[in-house]
C-alpha cells in the first residue's frame, strides 16, 4: 500500500512541476523557464524540498498590476484582483521589481 501511495505522490509531484514549468514559460520564455529549473535542480538535487509559492505568486500578481495600471484605474484593479484601493496604490507606487 505504501508503494502505491508513494508512486501516486511522485506522479502528482511531476504533474505539478510540469504545470509550474508551463507557467514559467508563459510568464517569461522557454529559455528562461528552463534556466530557472536548471538552477532549482542544481541547488536542491535529490533533496526533499517544500516550496511555498505565495511569495512568487504575489510578485507576479504585483507585476501584472503595475503593467495594467493606466494612471487612475485604482478601483478597477482593486476589483479585478480582490484587493483594496490602498493596496493597489501601494503596489503601483512601490519600488519592488
């Protein structure tokens, strides 16, 4: 029973990595996405790692907000991203990369 669960977990992990790679390709390009995964594999190798993507997701979301900002559409962005107008202002006017 343990072996079946382990195989299922490995399959789920590979599926998640495949989806993540696809997201990286969408956000950046295929070459950069491949380089990101190379770095991850070099750094972690065979280690069992748990990665929280909350930070990454927030950075991507904030970049999308800044790219969508047109000079006064704070309320529109707040509604779209389910944030307050003040949070949108903070994101738009931050020096974050």
